[in-house]
């Protein structure tokens, strides 16, 4: 009986190497009808009754592993494909130079990242975002390298694929790679965030009942939209954003040279000592994967009015020669005079409390009120009310 057929939960599947447009091959599992299986058996000079010798499994299971791989587990079929690399010691200077170019001061972080992928593939990791408007940076080469290392366990998706309700094709992959993406739909952004933290995923196939499966996929996003490929409310460690530099000269043999070094690279990862300890659900502390590129995305995601308010408050502090200011929502509305932007006191109050996390005084108190005149000059008077104390450090840190 050909090994390429299996029966899982009453459905027949064929396992074969599917050719891609670049002449590479990806191992894949595709459903087949009973009649189609019998027909293929006949074509291959086998008896149709051989269909009853096809191995039976209760269900699919997603168990990514590289050092102690199991094809079957408790009568379930593992949809994760075993890597074919023949691990051996050797040099990997092309991979080293490439990763140093891509990650620079975070070179040890990416080595830890790959080590976790290889030795602990079930560990949650941050969504890696490689951004740059420039060409010849290595963004696509990095995804191609991921494909070469983890082979058929990597899937490249379009935004339409990612947004589709049918996710069976990509639910059992270690990597989901999204190239030249700009996420604008809040629903899709929330889906992305949920996948990064979730432990299970609901598998939906056409004509087949929905089922639940464990989910260990990692996500990589490539985009030429440096600051606005996604809207992020804060700098949590769910996203690792890197602004990739342009190569001065292009090495056309880089990808093929790196592919030859993969067995040596993986051998190194098996014995290397981790640099960073497990501190969060994504392993790395926020400070470890933090970058200025991430901060720029967060700043670009903030409503424009917030930035205008922040700079108006900084100007008032400059006049006061102070590192903090006491203001009420109506004071802020006054300070926006001349900016061309208008807002209500209730909108300002929501911004201060919900977005900036500042609290007003518990009761009415006297404070130093700053007022802006039509000519742009400032004046100071004493006033009473429930005011907020805003510090310069917060504004400059979040609205550079």
C-alpha cells in the first residue's frame, strides 16, 4: 500500500511533495474522496480493495519538534513535517553575516530566537516585523531563509489568505509569513494579536466540521510601510519591530550559500547557551526586543489630536520653565488655540484618563492656570477646579 495515503477521522488524505512556481517542493496533506483514492490505486496497478489497508488515525495533531520528532502520537497523525537536514558541525559565516546585518545590536536576540525555534518550537515568541521603504534590505531573503530552515512547515500568506475564515492550510505551520502587508482593518489586527497569544485555534475547512487544535505558529510580517503597517496602542512585547538597513552591495549567491550552511547552524544551536532568560509569555522582556522602530509605529498609531495636545502642553511648560503643568480639560481646549484643531472638554477628559492614564485631583483645588492668547502669548492666573498634573517626561517619551 502506498505510504502517501492516510485515513483520519473517516476522511482520506494524500501526502505528497507539491511543486511551487520556483521549482521547489513543499510537503503537503490534501483531502481526497474515496473514489479518487480507488481510482489512483487502479492507475498504479493496485487493487481498489487496498484502500482498506490505508492507515487509520483518530485525528490530526500539531506537535512541532526537531530533535525528538514523532510522526504519530496516541493514534493521531502529526501534521508537522520532520526536517530533512543532516545535522553536522561546520562553519556558517554567511548566515552569521546576514543575521548581523538584519539585527545588528540585537544579534544575540535573534540567535536566542532561532535556538528557541529549533529546540523549543512550542514556546510562544513575539511577532517579528521587518520594515523598510528601501529595496535590497534582506527582508524577503530572511523569509526565504526561514523557508529553507523549517522547510514545509512554513507558509507565506497574503492579507486575503490571513483574513479568510478557512484556515486549515496554515493552522499546522510553525511559521506564517506575511509579505508587504499593511493592516488597516481593526478586526484583522485583533485576530493577529489573538493568534500571537492563543494556545488553541479553531480549524475551519470547507465541507468539514469545525474542530479545535493546539496552535504554536510564529508570525513574521514584512512591510515597506515603516511606521503605519499596523496600529499599535502601546509598546508591549508582543511585537518585535526592526527597521532593516539597505545593503551597500548585493550578494546574488547569499541565499544558496546560507542554505548549504543550515546543517552547521542547527548543530551550533543545539549546543549554544541562551543569552536571555525566560521572563514573559513571549520569553523575552520588553526591553530586550524594544526598538525605536516599534516606538515610531506606536506614535504613528496615536490619533493626531493627541500629538497636538502634547506639543501644546510642552510649549506651555517651556513658558513656565517647568517640567510639569496643572491643567483642566477646558484649559487644554484653550491651549489648542491657533492649532486649527478643536475638541470638546469631554473628549480631552477621555484622552487624559483612558489613553494617557492620568487622574484628576479628588476635589476642587487651587492651581496655577496657563492661558494662551490669540497672539500666541501665555499668561498665568490662579484658578480653582479639578485639574490634572501632566509631566514633561511622559510627553517627550510618547510624543517625540
